[in-house]
C-alpha cells in the first residue's frame, strides 16, 4: 500500500506499507509526473519502514519507468529513504554512486521529519546539470 504524504509541491513524499503493488507504483508515478510537469527538479522521500515486499508487477513498472527517464535522472535531485532495515541503507548508499547529479541519503525511522526537511531544501528551479 502507498500513502502520499503532505509535502512541498516540489517534493514527492510516500509511505509504503505491506506489499507494494503495481497499482501503488502507478499512483506514485502519477504523483511524480505531476510534480515534474511543474518543476525542473524534484526531490523524493520514500518511507519504507513498513514495506514488506514488492510485487513482480511493481518491479516491472519500476524498471520501465526508470528506463523511460534515463535522460532525465538529473531532474530527480534528491532522494531520501526512511528505513530501519540495514540492507536498504546499504542499497541506498550503493545507488548513489552511479547517479552523480542526485543526492541520496538514508534516514532512520524516527527521522522522517528530518528527511522531509532535507528534501524540501532543494531549489526546484535550479537548472538540471
């Protein structure tokens, strides 16, 4: 399940719980695309603390969406992952390396507000590198 959290207009903030489905993923993409239509650069906060798994449909949609955005990764300027799962922190740190124009940080479960504040610091009108 996905919950779209209150956030500044240039920040997509989401809380995932249980099993992430293709429909959940579609809701996130729709929300992100609305933000990308308004701003040259956006930030994303994903609270994965209560996520239990991901359906194959959601994985496939994620891969297709990522492929469709290959030339636009610079528009995703900041990504914050909120989790208490050490393996997700490791994945987050690893994912930051191939995307030099994106700042990626992991935050503990009790740092959700800090993650949102960090993401919101982004100036969404700064040109894409």
